[in-house]
DNA sequence: TCAGGTTCGGTTACTATATAACGCAGGTGC
DNA sequence: GCACCTGCGTTATATAGTAACCGAACCTGA
């Protein structure tokens, strides 16, 4: 359960695509980085750095905080994962799987958004251009040059609303 | 310098307005909360909880982490300050000053956005409806009920771009 | 006037998140 | 060989945030 990648094969394919993408940008997806990426991808929910560290220790007993943080920094730079600021946690980038020729240049991020369900903890990644454009417009209007955007929201997902989990908090009985 | 409120008088007026607003919502702006709010307001840049704690200790020698965090939680609930997630820091809410009759209900947040300058650290608060609406639309489209949104961006402010601080990072020579 | 609640905040201890600084191993180029 | 770079192990520490317990102040109702 909680598998972001359905099968080992799929995972391998995703990791290889990531490796290829790194190479194209002159970076190297080393064994450590590949392990950390695999751990992030195999959980489709955001994973804290220390939760990740615990998992990593199974494969790499000597692992310490800098071990994971360095790998995470690399993966963030490569756009292979995202950080969910509200949770101080990391999650695979949905875009990273599809290998469109140029990758995205992490300077030309099209923007992404996270919706975090307070009921079940599910985190949904959107890639809504209207949101990205509205923010870009607002920034341009005050002469601000965007480099990286963080758009996150907390609330209730459709499933939790349907099952009434949102009712208690959203509409008091 | 770095005064969000131009004068002591202005600050007092802002604090009194905040107190009035708290009363209306059945809450109390105690001396501690008032001190913490004043410290946040007198710095127009985001302030970390521990930086705040240091300042607070001048007035309240026994202050400890829970002292500030409890006050900050209260001020956040009242909508008097915001948390900048990317910085784990707190900043006064620009809206809180103007005392429009009903306050805003912190359930009906109209949404706000922060633009954080990587050059000078300035943090600009926007209140752009287009951004808020775009996000609300995107959420509704996937059946997600928003409760609280976090929209933050890092980049370069107009002043830093003009003085060339952004050139190095934004447009390689 | 006293028991019972509530809010507020002091205090101690702790957990969680993140980074600094040092150093070494392996590759690359001269 | 020597200088340089990247990657990472290792130790220590900084920063951020909470849990739990306690007592003071203040209500309230009997």
C-alpha cells in the first residue's frame, strides 16, 4: 500500500528516466540519490526528512541527517521532488515521470500547487496554469520577478467530504 | 529603522484596534499577546519565533519558547499576523490595521500572498483576488474544499532588480 | 465563603527539523 | 606527484516546535 509507483518495473523506469534527465543537465543521479528518490516515490504521500532517514538506514546504516538533506537538495534542484512547506515534507514530482525532451528547467517552472486534506492526509498535486498565471500577473504588477512559487492549501478532499469527515470541521452540526 | 509602524502613536493605535477586534470576537489581547504583536509589527520583515523570543526577553526575562508560540498561535487565529511558511517566520497582517467593522472571519479569508525578495529579504504582502479565485476554482474542479491557503513566492523585488542584485541570478551576463 | 470551572502563562523537558564544519576517498587534468 | 573537484561519512550544533505539569487570577453558583 501507499505505493506511488505501482510496480518495481515502473519504479525502475521512473528512476532511469530521472537519471537520464540528470545527465542531460550535467548532474549525476548517484546511488544514494537514487535510493532517496526511490523512497520518496514509493510513498505517494509527503515524507518528512527524518522519516526518510529511518527508511534509508535500512539500506545504508551509517546514514545521518546530512546524508538525506544533501540528497533532497539535489533532487529539489533537479525538479524531481517538491517540498511541501506546510508539512516540512517531500513528495515526488508528478511531472518528473513523463520525460518530455527538455525536462523543465526549474527556472521556467510552470508552477504547481498542493492540496492537503486535513481528513486523510492525502496530498494532491495540481498543475493549474490559471493559478500560475494569476500569480505571475500579480507579481509583475508590483515589479517583482518570480523565481520559485509555493502554493499550498489545506482543506478537505472529495472523498473525506463525501464520508462526512469534513462535515464536523466545515459545517458544524 | 525597519519600523513597520512609523511612530509610537501609530503603533498604539494599531494595537488598540487589534484589541478592539479581539474583544468583538470574544477573545482577549492580553499584555503578553500585545507585547508579541508589537514586536512583530515593529519589524516589517518576517521574524522567526526565536528571534522574537530574544526580543521579548528584554521585557519579560522569564520568556521561553511556549511563551511566544502560545501568543503567536493566538495572533494567527485572530488573523492579526501571518506565518510565512518558507521562512518559518511571522509577519503582521496588513489588513489588520484597517479596522473594517467585521474584521475578517478567518473562515472567510479572502486570501493573501507573499513575495519574498532573495536580494534584500523584503517581504511584500499582496491580497490579489485573481490568485485567490484561480486557486479556489482549481480546488473546486477536483472537489476539494479549501480552508486555508498558503501562497508564497521567492524572487527579486523591483528595487533589487533595478540595482542589479537580480541580474546575477535572474539573467546571466 | 468555598468548591468547581476556565483562561492564561511560567517552567521543565523534550521532539523534530535543518545546517555547519571537517575530512577523506575517488576521479580528472596537468 | 600535485592541485582540484564532487560526493559523502561523521560529529556537533543550531533552529523550530510541543507536551505536560503547575499555579495564579478570575469567574460562577450554591
